[in-house]
């Protein structure tokens, strides 16, 4: 089995909607879990990044939610800090969660975005908790081959396919993903045989 075959599977739009519907109806913390899913699929964050994200990386000096996520290096992998514009669905979910957290005397600048019932723990434990949630959800839904990295791979693959339509390049996808090398970004992108056929037909 090659390294490519061992990568987490990307999810279709239908599968993502199924996942979002599941966490909304079948989990104890639906709004928090919706944010976890969207941070993965609509911002391309790693499990550690989701676990270590704090409200100050999402809010301005007045505590209002910004239009972008400013991830710092120590909340990421190595020097993978970056700025990611917020997808409208993710921003809406964050606004709702932030309002709820403030009502619980949380949601201050230095508080974690994703709160766990056992409270704040070290980064590794928190990241493991995020990974466990995805594993549990995918097992319940029967999404074989999917893991906590599936959202990130889906984000990068979809961005790579759409970037030329907005006048960008794979360098922009690399920046959003926080990859040191564009070669790493390329390895994340699923091939599309239908697109390859259309491309060859136009040559």
C-alpha cells in the first residue's frame, strides 16, 4: 500500500452535510461540534490547531468576531501560523458559539474556542480529544477511511481545484494550508479523472 492510499479520505458535499446533520441531532454539544467540523472542512485546520484555537485569534480588540482567523505558530505545527478568511458558514457558527460561551462566563480572549467538559488540558490531550470525536462520528456514520485529517484534505483539494477560478494559484492554497513546501500541498490534493479527461480533450 502506498503512502497516498493511506491518506485520510476526502468527503463529498453530501457526506459533509450528513456529518453536520449528525452532530446537530445526535451529539450533546451540537453548536461546539458544528464549529469543530467547520474548522476542519472550511478552514483546513489540523486537530491540534482546532484544539489550541483561542478566541483572541478570531476577535478584534473590542472582542467582536473578525472576518479572518489569525492562527499563531504555537497553536499550530512548527511555523505554520497563518491567516485564513472565515467561510460564511463557519463565521455564523462561531458567532453563535461565542454568544453561548459568553453566557457561560467563557469566551474571553484567552479562552479556548473548543471547550471540553473536563476543562483545559495540555495541547496533546486536547488534540487527541478532537481526533477521538471525529473517529467516533465517522464510525457511527460508516465513513470508512475517514479520519480527523479528512476535513483538512477536503479543504485543500477543493481549494486547489477552485483557486484558478478566482485568479489565484497553488501558492495561495499552500499559504492557507500552512505548508512549508508546495510539494506537500500537491500531495494532499486528490486526483480527478473526469477533470483530466476534460483537460486532455481541450488540448
